[in-house]
């Protein structure tokens, strides 16, 4: 099964110059704690509710003026829409992340796939379960997605 068959296509995206407050409002509207960050039609990072809390608010930054670029993770793992879902599961487990932006082969964002998508929309629950086990391992490091 390919990632395009299970991914969410309706994805909000923010600019690195969006305020953290605006990003948080978008997260609330989308009922998601994750937003891809795009600039000039390219994926340049990702920001999570945890990033906003730990990298900005906890450091005393004002969410009304601080920008997404101040809290986002610029190094983002991603997958391609035509990749096998098992590959996406393996990447999530390896990187210990729960969400992956999905790109087409022109490297344009076309969706997001979550561990939940992979666990509920594929027939490969053992692989998704294994990925979840790896994601859930505590390493003492901050995980961005």
C-alpha cells in the first residue's frame, strides 16, 4: 500500500514569519499539534505545540510577536506519496516521530501521514505497532514531531 492511500491531504501550512500565536490558532482549528512550515513553495521545517511551549513560551518569548522560525525544527524527516507505507512506518520508528510530511516527487507538500493513519488505514498493524514502540521509547532527548 502506498502512503498516498492513507495520508491526510487537507493540511494547514504556515510561513516561518507567522507568529506563534497564529500558528497555535491554526493548530486548534485543525485539531492538530503539528504544522508543516513552508517558504517559497518548499517545506523548510515543522512546528509542534511542544516546540511552541518549550522553545518559545518557556524561554519567555511573546507568542504574539515571536515567529514560527524561532521555535520550528528546520530538519524535517519526510516521505514521498508513492512510497510504501512500511517504509513510512520504519522511518517513523527510526526517527522516533509520529507524523511525516508527505511530498510528491517534485518535493511539493501534498499531505501528512501519522502513525495513527498507518495503524488504522493499512492492513499492516504489526509494523505500525513496532514503529509506535520505537517512537514511544524515552531517550532523554526532545522529539520534534
